[in-house]
C-alpha cells in the first residue's frame, strides 16, 4: 500500500481566520505520555501498525487535505500527532516486559480524560464551537466531541440529516420513542434533524434552541403562526409547547391532550353555554351541548392560534 505523503514541519495555519501558529500543537497537561517528542516520519510511522480501514478513512476527510494549510495534514502540519499528541515514544521499540506509552485517544470508551480530548478539538475549532461550548449541558456533563463526531469518516454521521438523530439517540433515548409516535416532526423520514431546532455546541437559549425562545424557533418553519393577530390566544404568544409536544404526540396536531381536555386544562367549563344550568343558576344535570360532548372546543373555536376577523374575539372565525 502506498502511504500518503508526509509534509515537512514549519508553520501551521489553522482556524477559519487562518491564524498562524507554531507547528507544534499545545498538548494539555493531563494528556498521556507528557513531554514525549514528535515522531520523525508521521503519518508513515503511524500507518506501519495502524492500517485498518477505520484509520485509513481519515485521508478522505477534511482533516487530511494536504493542499489546505488549515488542516493537520496541510503544509507544515503535524499529521496524526496534531490530534493524538507526540508519538515519538509510542512509536519507538519497546523493551520486553514494558508497555507501549499511550497517546491521546478519542471516543466514548477512550481512557483519555474528556477534558483532554475536547481541548485538542477546540484548539482548532475555537471560532466555531468554543464560544458557546462551555455554556452548554454537553460540556457540563463531560460529553466529548468524539462521542458524537467521527473525524476519521469521510461522512460523519452527525453531520448528515438522515443519520444525525441516531447519534443523538444514543443518549437521548426518550426522544427516540417520541419521534416514533404517529404525529411527529419528520425526523425519522430524514426531512428534519435535531440540529434544525437545537444547537448542540451550546447556546444561551433554553433547551439549547437555535433561537432565543421556543416560539422563535418554531416560527422558523411555522411563520404563519407568528402574527401579530387582531385577536390573540395568549398561550400561543407565550410558548408553543404549552399545547404542543415538540418531538411527537399520539394526538393530531402534536397536541399534548385531545380536546376538550387540552382546553379545559386552562379554561373552566363554568359559565360556558355548553353546560346545563338548573333553576338556581348552578350547574344542573342537563347534558352538555353535542358539539362539546361528541367533539371538542375546536368545533367552534377553530382559530386557536389567533384571528384577524372583526368578529373573531372568541377565536371562532
């Protein structure tokens, strides 16, 4: 097998702004094998042993583009050691009875501390991820970048709309079942991805939403519900998730409860014309109106998101 060309070491340009840095990456303090030298002929030295497909695939990724100076394999780059740390001691001959010095490993099962793994990634991706990363729950819960991303694959599953949810579901198992319900956003059909609504690298918004509020996020697709309306339904202007289950529901329209139960969770029946009254003015034994007993409130109040009709104050038209 012909090994990819290794490049001389010099100046490494990384980041979206092509910021010049020294060729030798800054290795975190807790990284394994501290103080080790860099190998002389990486990646040739690495591929002498690590030639399985999972490793070789890196040469089909953006990280291993020799003509792009921003990448680890670009001119003056450290190649494999840009991410895995200095491999001089790891690659040398090991005496009988001695163990080979470890290098930085990535992934859910790696023995390298998550802080070290993420520091290596954020060293280059500081402009695209680190600004909000430390404000998000993924960092708080010590989730490594490699737990979601596979930098050795040409098509990273989490970056593809059709396969991204399966990566998220490895942790968010409850959401998997919700998206399997009969009324749900088209995630399992590959038309919508988790990152269309959520910002996985962190944000100041609740639930890591891509917009400041739940409603602003929903309006990205449901612009017709934005308003303003002449007659507004207050819960609609406050939070769409008051009535709707955002990931999926067993009820039409992805509402949390079927009518009239959903409406009655806020609106009392008391005083409504559908409720029978006795001589004293208190509720009697008369049956409620057919529209309420056999259907739901929306049989009459059909414009629940708001109305612009002059006579639509009760959201009936």
